[in-house]
C-alpha cells in the first residue's frame, strides 16, 4: 500500500527510489512469510489448495493489470488508479483472517 501511495503522489527520482525500495522490501518478505501464514491460518493439510487459490487470483491480477493501466494512460492519470488500488488492498486485508478452517 505504501508503495502505491508513494508512486501516486510523487513525480521525483526520490519518489521512484522510495517506490522501488518499498516494493522490494514487500516482495522479499512476502514470499518468505506467505507459506508460514497460510499454514497457521488454514493448516498444513490445506496448504496446497490455498496456494492454488492464491496463485489463480495472482494470475487474474496479472491479466487485469495491463487493462487497468492502459485505461488510466488514456485518461492521463495514474494517480487515481494507484490510490484506488491502495484502498482496495487496505479493504481486502482482513479477509483472510475472517476465513476459518
């Protein structure tokens, strides 16, 4: 979320470096922690099914990203799209905790 906000609100080289640093820190920690968190939340027995669901959602995100950003490019405003995506991340963050085993 911080990287999306940094990208939306800056037009400087320092902001681009901040975006890259935040994105790198997130991805580095995400891949290390995701399997552990899924195993704790849903159990090791269901880890394969959960990973399949998350991978499918990731593929859907990769497929829709270019469409969203090309639409934003046509309107010459990436900032509103980036802030909307940051809000969507914040709103969807509690969903995994609501799902029980």
